[in-house]
């Protein structure tokens, strides 16, 4: 199950998600780092062992354990990404923690744009444009409180 069909967030709803997003992305980044490390170790073991990964190979147990952990971490990371999407958020970049959320702003649907570490939703950009085109939310034009499409 993917994201709800175009959930429009109010600024208050989006800001309320920040602690969840911070925690989820922190966890996801740690898993990705571990996945990359394990992948490198498995590549080395594959080079050392070649196709000789029989049970009597001394590296078999290590390879088997690391392969299991690697697949477990990938499953956990996928689950976290799915959970973020189910909340209506669009995870744009795991490494920098960029997330977009739909909202109504100045009479049109745009993305609220947030990056891990920011304390509140303070930026937006038009749909079809990315992080590099984000603009500050103005005080006089806050996103609409109507979260229905």
C-alpha cells in the first residue's frame, strides 16, 4: 500500500509530523549505512570464496550470517519507507532526509518541503520542481487549513 491519494496537509499537521520524520529518517539512515557496509563485506567474501561457499568452507558461516542480516536490514528499511509514504509523505532523498508533503498554498496545491534537522515546515516549492527551487513560506500567506482536496 502506497501513499494516500494526494493527502493535503495543513501547516499544523505537517509540523506535527516532524518528530516522527526525524526519528524515522535517523533510523533509516543508520540502516542504509549498515546495508552499504554489509554489501561491501559480502562483495569481499564473494571474491575470496568465489562459488565455493559449501558448508565446509571456513567463510560459509560468516557469509551466511551477513547475508541474512543484509536482507533483514533491507526489509526493515523498505518497511520504514512504506510507513512514511502511508502517512502521505514523499521521501525524496534518504541521505539528506528531504521530504515533500502536499498542501494548498496561495490557492494552489504545492509541496511543503522539509529537510532533516529543520525544526518546522518553513519552505515550499511548486509540484514538478525540486529542493533547489524551494522558497520560504511567507507569514501573510500560510498554507490553507483546509486539508481536503
